[in-house]
């Protein structure tokens, strides 16, 4: 709820690829891979976490005015959809929506980037009427909006999101009927579908429909170059057809059915920590009244959301400002994003800063002082050692050198240059050596 919307400040192509279709989906993919080893108790916790996430993020998107932040909270909400689907046993439904979501959410982000490129602002309150000057961007973004709300003709044909969201609704309905105590999960999915349709078409109407709200922005708006619109058209095609069933079982849903982990196709009933839970087989949601009810629910909730958005932002039958004033506490609560950022700040940021300051104090007041004390002691020892080296060692060496030098000077006096004196020294020295040798010989012989 915090880092993903903040990450939208980065380049739009990065948002389109990393923050909507790949990195942020890692958690859903991880749960999908570990699905066979997760117990019904764990899956139920995952389902409620997903339901809470999809509802909170969807309601925040309702009041957001930054076009990329609306899509950011939409991504958080759709991830909640996927988690809820996995939690109620919809392995295929959850991963199916993960794949279709990658196409239309990437499309929506690139469209928002095209709008920002043309208008030089993220604020939807300064936009309006851009369909006239940005037809490629406007129509492809409309396709993305229709795909994310699951638009389609019931039981006939629809956009990619129509099939994946229908599968999630059907599995949630089947789970709720099998476990009536958890019916709130189906209400969360249906309510989320309504809110999604409302905030997505609020975005489209505020951006592309009606009259320009800021003439300066509108005057400088222009369609993006082909290098930017060509990917929009390509992604729009996939946003339409990615959920379709293809001949030979080549559709996304068919391929996922073939890849289903072993042991996940049967109904499981357990009595765990959270009470008795029945995890219904996913194929049971594809037939009968379950499928019909889910399809009609998806259609009606999406239609209601679009009509409400049109009544407030296309043909202002209801004033958004009046609604915001009438529900001021709720509006303020949503504008502040459920105070999630403040909650994170209190629960995580401030404690982390407190721990950091405590560790910093230990580092500076204890560890640094200890290190500095050791350094002071080392300096004192070094000073004593330097004194000993300078006074004692160097003194001995200097004295020895001085004695040697003086001895040399005294011996130098013997060298007079008189040949007779040298001969006398030689004779005397020879006699002395002879006498000394004789005495030593006699002493050793006598012994």
C-alpha cells in the first residue's frame, strides 16, 4: 500500500512493465507455485488478506487525482483479487487474472504515460476533452478500462478481463456457498468489481471526455508519436483477446487447466485452527447456477460502476464536490489513503529510526570511545617507545660511535711516518709474541 504507489514516480515504461506485470506479481506467482502444499487454513488467511487489500486499494483509487496513482492503487487492488482467488481454491482463476492483468495494466500505464507526455501534468483535474486531440491514446485506454472492469456481453463474448474476473467471482461464490460463514469474501469481490468500474471510468471521463478544464494544458496537448502509439495498439489487441478460448486448447485458461498442480482438482474438507473449511474443486464453479450468478453479478456491478461514474463525471447529474462535502469524514479518510502511510510511519518507520538512533548512540558513545581510548593508549606507548629509542638505543649507538672515533684519533698518533720507529714496533711486537707463545707452550706442557 505504500511502496508500490510511490514507485510510480519512476519512468512510465518501468511502471508498465515492472510495477504492473512482473515484479509486483511475484507474490501471486509464489503462492501459485506453493499452492499444493498450503493448507485450507493458510489459504483462508490469504483469501481474507487479498479481500482486504482489494477493498482498501480500490477505495483509495476513488479519490486519487494523479493519473498514475489511480493505476497504482488499481494494481494493488487487482493483486488482492488474485490472492483472494487463490485463497478460495481458484488456482486457475488467480493465475488467469494475473496473465490478463499484465496486458491491460501495461496498456493503461503506457496510455497514462502518453497523456503525461502530451499534457506535462499528472493531475486529472487539469485534463478533460483530450479524446479530440489524442484519439489513439484515448480509444486504446478505453479498451484497457473495459478490459480491467471485465466488460462483455454475458455468456457471449467479452474483453480479456471478462473471463478472468468471471472465474474469480464464480470461485468466490462457490466457496461462499460451501462455507456460508465466509460469504463476506464474495461480497468483497463483487463490491471490488463495482468500485473498479467506477474509478476506472472516473479516470477516463476526467481525462478524455467533457470540456477541457485547463485551456493551457489543452492547447499544448497533442497525440504521441507512432513510436509511442504503436505499442498501445498492440497491447489493446491482447487486452481484448488474451482471455479468449482458442482452438486446440491453446487459450490461456485451457493451458492453465493443463498445468494445474497434482492433487488440486478435488474438493477438500478440513477441520483446522479456523474451524471446518471446505475448499471446493474449481471445475464445479464452471457450470450451473454458480456460473450464471457470477456472470450476471460481474456484468451488473461493472455496469453500475460505469453509470455512476458517468453520472458524476460525464454528465454531471451528481456533483462530485457535493458528494465529497456530504461525506466529508469518509472523503478525508480516503484522501489520506486510510492513513496507511501514517500507520506504517508509526509501526515501522519511527521504531526503525529509534533503533537506528540507539545503535548510533552505542556506536558513538561506547564503541567509538573504546576505540579512541585504545588509540590514546597506543599513542602513549608509542611516545615512550620513541623516547627509549631516541635516548637509550640511539644514545648507546652514538656513544659507541663516539668512542670508536676517539679511539681512532688516538691510534692515528702512532702513525708518525718514521721507518725506524715502525721497525722497532715490529721487532718489539715479534719478541712479545714469541715470549707470550713460549709461556703458553710451557704452561700447557707442564699441565
